C-alpha cells in the first residue's frame, strides 16, 4: 500500500497518504489548526510540540497526521491493516513551509506542497492509487468519495508582449513561433501583438511575463541563442548610489596605496571601553566567548586590531581602510546600525630605499589623504574643526564638516587608546559616517571650460586672535562674494616674537580672474581693499607689515 502511494507520488507529483481506517475513533475526517503546545507522535517515532501554524488531520477528536508533512504513528498502515482511508489533498504552500520549518521536519510530501502542487490533479491521483491497490493488493474499492473544495484555486492570466520576447532573449522571435511554443506546453494563448496567456494548473511557477519568456528560450535551446559580447538595452540596471560610492572610495584609496580590510563585527568589550565607556555597547545574548561578546561600536578599533596584528609580524608601514557597519544602543531596548568608512596609517612615508631617509608619517599625511579622497568625490564646502575627544591626542584631533554637517573625525590616536590595543607606534586615523557622506556626494560631476584670460594673484598676511581658525576666515571671504574671486588658500601660520602674545599671523594666497576679460589693477585693488575692511570688521584683523 505504501509503495503504491509513493509510486503515484513519483508518477504524478501528487502526495498521498494511506491511513489504517480501523484506528479512527470515531470514523470521521476533519482538518483543524493545532493548539499551541499540542503534542503529536509522528511516523518517525518522534514526539513533536506544535503551534497554531500547523494543520492537523483528525478523526474528529484525535490527530492522525500533520497535514502535508507526515502522518502519525498510531494510524500508519501495518501488516494487520484491513481497511484503508486514502487521503489526497492540496495544501497551501506557505502554510506547509511555515510548519515544516518550525518543526524542522522535511518529507517528500512537504517538499512538493511547499513548491505548489496541481489542485486539479488531486482526484486523478486518488483514483490512480485506488486502481493500483485494487489490481496489485487485492483491495475492494467502496463506492463514493468524500470531497471538500470550499475555495476553488484560480489560475493566473499573464500578459506577454511579443516584442518583449525578442528584446529579452536577444534574437528575433516571430510572434507565431512564441504562440506555438506556449500552446505546445499546454498554455492557452489569446491575442495578437500582446498575448493573454492562461497558465495551466500544473505550472504554479509561472506568474510573470519573464517566466513565459524563459519557457520560450528553454524550448528554443539556449545553445541556439548567440552570446553577446557586452550588455545593453533595458536589462542594464544602474548600481545603487551606495554601491557606486563604495566602489569609488575603494578605487581611490587603493590607488593611493591603501589596502582594504574586512574584520569581524564581534569584539571584546574590555578594549573598547577606552573609547568612552560601555553604556552604548550592544551585548550578545549568547556570545561564543567573553572576547566576542559585543558588536563593534566603531571601525577605528577594528583597524587598530589590524595594525597590531601587522606590527607583531614586522609589517611596519601600514595603510589600511574598511567600509562596514557599526552598532550601538539608542535606548533601553532600541538599537541602531550605521555604515562607516575608516582608515589608518602608521610607519614611514616612503618605502625603504638607499637614496631616501625614512620619514615617519604624521597628521598632515593623513589630512592629505583625507582631502585627496574628498576632492575626488567632489564633496562640497569641506572644513576641519578642533576636537576635544579623548580618543585623540590633545590638539591633534579634528571634526570633519561639509555644508555645516559633521561627517566624522580624524587625528592622532591617543597613547591610552594605543596601550589598550598593545600598540607602541604612532597611528593616525579617520572615521566617517558613510550614510551622511552618501547624501552629500553629488551624483553628477560638473565641468567648465579652460580660462581664456590670465589670473591676478595677491598674498595677504593678517594678525588675529590665536583662537580664530584659518578655515573660519577662508569661509568668511568666500561668503563676501567678491567680484572675480576664483581661489583662496592659506599657506602660512606664524606664532612668535614678531606678533603680540595671544595672537597669530595667518597668510593667504588669493587669486582673481574674470571669464570675460583681463582684470585691471584698479579692479583687483578695489576687491582687495574690500576684503581687508571685512576682515578688520569681523575678526579684528590687522595687516602684518
């Protein structure tokens, strides 16, 4: 009997189950949802705890099978079985899969029901098995069949554009050929240029236009479709902006001599407390060990671990970066994760060479790499402001701003932080909020024609309060909107005997140029005079003679 049900399963794709009907008390067949916590002994001898996600076949009172998955031990067919109840059914794929995964139980039946069986095949498979039982097992078939089909399954009609077939496959396919192929596969095709295709019940996998195109390509034989050397047409999908930016950053930094790292997100809390306590740590409920019990709160720590690993193996010149996620608490039971970009450098500026003296990297090397990256990304209005965080040495930590938004930080890592990671060499690093960076990086790059007229350069040196930043003065000059101002850049800072205490001297190079004509000396001097008056009024600046 069991062999016959298995044979019909392989022959028709329809799972069947034979019950020992004498074990039904009362002799009924009802289907219901399992009760939460209900226990059931399956054919494999395992007692299972069920939830309301499972369907049960019952005799009206006692469960006899988990619907679509496995029968029960108490109702299985044995050598003493005299009367059989044959069950053939169609069960919802999602319901079957949910119960199968929850129970960790996969069977030949569940495998097929999860993927969708043919509801129109239920009666045929039952009759086929009945006939084989009659012929091979000497069974006597009783008259009649109990059938319950309350919600008839409807089959989709899919719209297929004949021109779309040729576009996707890549060769010209006459619409008549597409119609003949689909008709030969059992589909009913109506229409002319745009087909309305009725999907047969035994093809639950066909739900979209592209599914029908795949069927046509399969019958044509993929070997008969020539391969194109390059992609084209509507199938070329542009990369998401975050993926474009990730590739751009990786390409730029690798081109500047950096190596990309990919590190574990599980970390040891002891090391990371040096970044400011453990209040924001995301603790794992069941960690592998204490050393891997939190999710990393930043990428800088991951890079410092990589620096330590390389220094211990006598790799002294280190330039590394990573793009990855960090995790932190935002409330009592609330958590957040964000993408970050971080980089670290240590060692010497150049590779060892007989003609060069080894020069250690410093803060300006890191700043140059950061500025080079942001310039290539065309990030607007970049500025740096001093930072007082303990992660960096005093006066050697800075916040990175663009359009008055703080994007990240960079500087020389403080001694106490390096000690926590057992590093004895100087390390410089930056860490940027990748998601904020993504919003500010322009997707389009603008170009302008080469200038036709010569520039006029002027230098200016001013004495200001030592707390005023060069970046503040530069930004203020740009906002002044001077006629023909093209470029401004600081090139010198002086603190010493020739300036009063509490003051410093800053020098700027200023370039003027008109796109329409050559500027006159009078025009340049007028702009320069206006600039000096503005600096005196806003910053109390004095020209340095």
